[in-house]
């Protein structure tokens, strides 16, 4: 069974007590440089700061380490490896006053979660720490990874120290892969200045109204979309992507006929797409959509000529797409990420609806939709301010069920019977994002809002909900309505209009970083278990769940999670390895249950809610 500190940290960091921390434990005064006598013949200890890196110690080595003032032992060997050790290492270490932690790792499962578990174990230790595996290579790799991930030392410098301590090339590659794919390392590449520049550029097109001019290169929605396409194409330059991994940038055009309300004549609504193909063939068809709408409006929804800078609503969300394209182009995420700047949102979600319907008709495997709409200003009216939060809206009852057909009625009855109103796929996606934020301690944390959207407003995620896809919306906590859907003007000393100077680039960067961390985690995780079911064939005081295996080759196991029926967040987890069935000694009448998968790198999938079944 995998170490729960490793596997559980991403999805249940709060529960397992594993959290990222900025420490400086690699830089204390150095201890005596002499390795303790009586060490195992496998390897001599090498020291760095308060750490001694070594192969498997024997009993005499543990005692010698304690005698020289040693304080703690970290064992990185797997349980199967320790079966050949002829003594109980933890008992022997504790007997001579040494603290002890077991964090099993190997090159195939060397993950950021393991490094954070290591940091959690040693951060408060006072005195020398012995880190060992079989030969010392994994110990050296752990020190290098800790330097790069926790202390934010340059990766090249960290790897050189690892090599000096005896790290092998295989472990060096594992560290490099882990650091390059770690959500926080990727998120840290988000640049607030670039985001600000994109917001100002979009605002300078004057108006981006869906029915504004398209021929000019300086004003109107046509100029804006051509600039967007070029910005996405720029992300391909220097990315090293070729063949099937090459970024695909395209216009997605749909002709919208007059609706008698906000579209009075036929108009071409053009979305701008940047597709970042996934690197794993088994995961490449899993699509994660990230949305922001690039059209804007003035006070009148039909005014297509007045200035409508739309800086916060929603140049902020589109700027996030451009920055995510730049950062993701240099990564090799396992699933495909589609960054889509939509048009026609202010007229009735036309661009998003047309695209979502096409996806549904094609049977596309859209696993998640992140809609970023109005995410650039943490300041509200009357001194309200929320620089460390963003609202995250998610539907409870899926919109697709409110169709006039027999299957929808049956599904709604089942939801009512088993009280799963708050366990829709969109709601599970919101919980997943919140768990990622807690685990990696993102500067901006999501405030989960359990409703589809705000009163009297809507967003492009709704178009994806309507056809059955999991979709959520990010939006700042406090909205200032003098800056939304307003003609640019000054009235009674109050400045109206959605101007770029009201967008806070640092806050926008932090919201974009939250997006990045969640997208990286989701894109690299295996698929959620399919056909998850809870057996209800007979009365019992325990709960049995079954599910089907996921297709990804790097899947390492599954977890059952549960929570009290009056709780909104998962509170307990049980790792069941690669088994496809688990029985929990708790009554299904008293708890809500879910199932998820995890891979060798420690990434976990969103939770799926099992359906009631007889087998």
C-alpha cells in the first residue's frame, strides 16, 4: 500500500496535515563533518548542513548517530525493501532517543507530495537528521528536491548539490520531472506585468461589442480577435512543441441569426481557441476547458459604437488565458487543455453555447470547465476588499436534468431519494479546486458558493452546464457595479466605466495562479473511476463500493472518501490500493461516500459519487 502521506497530500492536504512551507532547514550551522563510526558497509554517510545522507544503517550505526547528537531518522525505503532488514528500525531508533519517519519513495513515485511530507516531518527537528534509503541516492534526491521545491533554489543548483551527495541519474530525472510538473512551480511563472499589459491592450480596442466593426486593425471586436490569435500563436514560439504536441490556434466561427432582443441582424460570433495537447496518449482526449469572454459592452447592451473597455469584465479573464498559454506551452501536461476566448457572451452566451453544443454532439470528453469572468479587482464599494479570496460558483442539481423527458424525471427522483443534491460533477470539481488551493496554500483561496451563478447575471460556464459538462465560475468577491456595463463617464464626482486602471494585476495574477495549480493537478491526474456504485442489495451496517479500473498506465490505486451528511467537505479517506472494491465499516445511511483514483506521481482525480446498485 502506498504511503498515505504521499498519496493523500494533494487531495486531502488539510486532512493529512501535509502543507507546503517555506523553510530554511537546509541552511543551519553545519555539524561535525565526520561520519559516525560503525556505519553500514553499504555506504559512507555524506553530510550537508544538519542532514546525513546514507545507505541502510545497521543497529550500531543508529546508536553511533544518536551518540554524536543525532536527533531524527527519515527512512525512504519501501516496505518490501525493509523486509530484508533483520531488525525493527523504528523501534531501534526510538530506543536510543531518535525521532523517526517513514516516507517510502522510488524514482517512479517521487512526487511533490513526498517532498512536502518530508518537510513536514523534519521542519521542527532540532539537531542532525539521518536520511537513508538503500544506497543514499534517494536521500540525495530528496535533499535536492527539497531545495528546489520548498526553498525555491534554482533547479540546476539543487541538482548539482544532489549529485555531490550521491544522487544517481535516474533519481535526478525523477526530481527534474517532479519539479517541472509541480503545480506551484508552474503557477509561480505567472507574470503580473504581462497580465496587466494584456488587459490594457484589450481595453485599447475601444469597444469589443459583438456587433462592433471587424475590418479595422485598431478598433472593434475584429481587431481584438486577430490580436488574441497572434498572442496565442506567440506561445508556440520557443516551446519545443512539435508534431502531435504543437499548439493549435484557430478561430471558431458561428453565424447567429437575429433573436429580436440583443441580436438584431445576422452576426458572426467568433471564439478564439488555443489547444495545448496532452502528452499522454491515454489522456489526450480528456479536455479541460478554460474560458474568458473577450466581447464587452457599454450601458446599453445594443450600443456597439461607444467605448466599452471591458477591462475587468472580461479582459481580466482573457489575459489569464494568454498567460496560461505562455506557461503551459512549456510544460507537458498529460491531458489536453483548451483555452477559449469567447464572443457573444454579453449578448446571450452565444459563442460558448454554440461551441458547447458542438462538443456535446461530437461526444467530446470534456472533464472540466473553468470560467474566469471578472477576476481582476479585489476592491468593492464602501471600502470592501478581499485580496485573498475569489468566489467559485458551482451548480448542485445539473442543468441537463431539467429537460422534459422520462430519464430526467427518474434521475431527479434518485437524487432526492439519496440526498445527493450537492454532489454533482460540477460541485465535486469545485471541491477539488478548493482542496488543491488548501494543499498548496495558494495566495488567493476559493470561497465556494453553492449555486450556479449570481442573481440577475450569468456566465459562459452555464452553456457547458446546459449540455451536461462539469463547469464552474471564478469571480471576485465584491463587485462594483459602477464599473460594470457602464458608459465611461464621471457623474456627481463618481467615475463610471470598466477601465484598466481599476484592475489589480497582482490579484489577477494570484487568481490565475490558483487556476494554474488546479489545472496542472487535474490534467496530470488519472481519470475518475467509472461506474462507481454503492451496493444496496441488503440491509447492513457497513458500506461496500465497487468501480471500474481507469485506463491510464500510471494509475497507482484508489481511495474511498466520506463525510457526514450535514458536511460540505470530504473529511476521511481510506486507501485501497489497486482493488476495485472496498467495504467501509460505516453505515451508508449515515455518511456520504465517494471514490477517486491516484497515480504514481501522487496526483488524485476528482471524487465521483457512487450510484445505488444491487451488484
